C-alpha cells in the first residue's frame, strides 16, 4: 500500500484528524470516495481477529477487576498462570484505543508466558473504553496526564496486594502505551523493566530518574516516533540507564497489532515479542 496512505492513517489516529477530513484526504489519495471506502478496511483494526488465545484456556485464569486509582476506581483485565510458583507482575498498556479485545488477548499471551499480567483501562475516569474506536481516541484528549500516569502506577500496588507475584514488576506498552511505559519507568523507581513499543520518549531531563532496564522497539517506517530516538538514546547513555534498542527496518507503526491488517508485520511482531518475553523473564525472575 502507498506509504502516503499509511502516513495519513497515522496522522488520523494520532494527531488526530476528524474522520470527515481523513476520508476526504483519503479519497484524494486513492482517486475517489469509492476507492477510499474500499481501502478503509485494510487500514482500520478488526477485532474479529483479536483472539489468538481462548479466554477459557485452562493454562491461565482471567478476571475483570477494579482497583483504586489516583482519584477513583480503575477497571482492568487480569490474567495469570493457573499453576506454578509466584511470578513477575507485568502491566500491559493499551494503544490510544483503550482496553479492547486485542489488548486483552496480549494480556493472556503474557500470562501464558508465565507472568501475572494486568491491563488497566486508562479511560476508566471517563466511564471506560467505548466500543467505538474513534470515540475512544477522542476521549484520550480529555485525560489529565499526571493523574493518568498515577492511575497506571497504582496498578502495580494492586498486583502486589493480590499476593500472586514474586514482588518484581515490569511493564509493556504499545503506541500511546509505549509512551506510558516510559512514563512509568521515570516515575516508579522500584520498576525492574519497561518495554515500550514505538512509544513517545520522555523528556531528556527526566531520563536520570529511570532505574528500570529498558527494551525499546521501534518501526523503521515510523518517522514521527523515530525522530525522538537519538536524543533519548543520548540521555540514556549519559545517565547510565541499561537499555536495548531494536529497530525493525520495514515495519510500520503498530506493527505488533495483529488486528491492524496493513500495518501488522508478522515477522517483526514475533521477533519483538520473543525478545520481550526473554527480557522480562531475565529481569523479573
């Protein structure tokens, strides 16, 4: 697909553009409204393909939970191994679409890998993630950044209270959640590991506060996010923060999301996920 179309969709989902403006510009790129509507299903996520692990799989248990946030209750999706010793706790952080079926499936994948995984719903202060993805995206503009970081941070305290973990915690986040993973690394000195996927980098002045080890995943075609790599890496080196950095050359932003047909890159996604699991096992064991 023409990179200009993918870049336009990225602008639509992150700037964000109004849907009417996005469709108008998409029609201009594709040549007609009919062509734009034909391309649209190849761009938008399809949650019908979200489930790779059945929720009834007896290798793990799942719960829909509520925990106390900074100024009210937070909803979340919890998944953990059905048996075995206490394991590391991992906060799974969604994209700017909220807690949806794809992220719930990723949380189950994390449990299958042996972790106690919690995916908070960042939109809980506004009533929770709606079914309409455009509505969810717009709701993110109404969140208070500091309170939102505190709400995700409180997820670690909830995990500790459940008595399921070994007391070691990490996080993994995607897109908006990648930026939040970086924020948690800055704000939680007890965090052992953070794995941001194509996430916005923190301010260089905040980097010395990071005590966690980082594993950073970026898409080679993601110019918007990649513009921040060099100053971030410079700050990490200056502060002595341990990190690994991987760039997947032919991958698009959101390459790990297997419900995003045009941007999903199976090879990059599988490699990044295997690296993530190995890294978390090393840091949280």
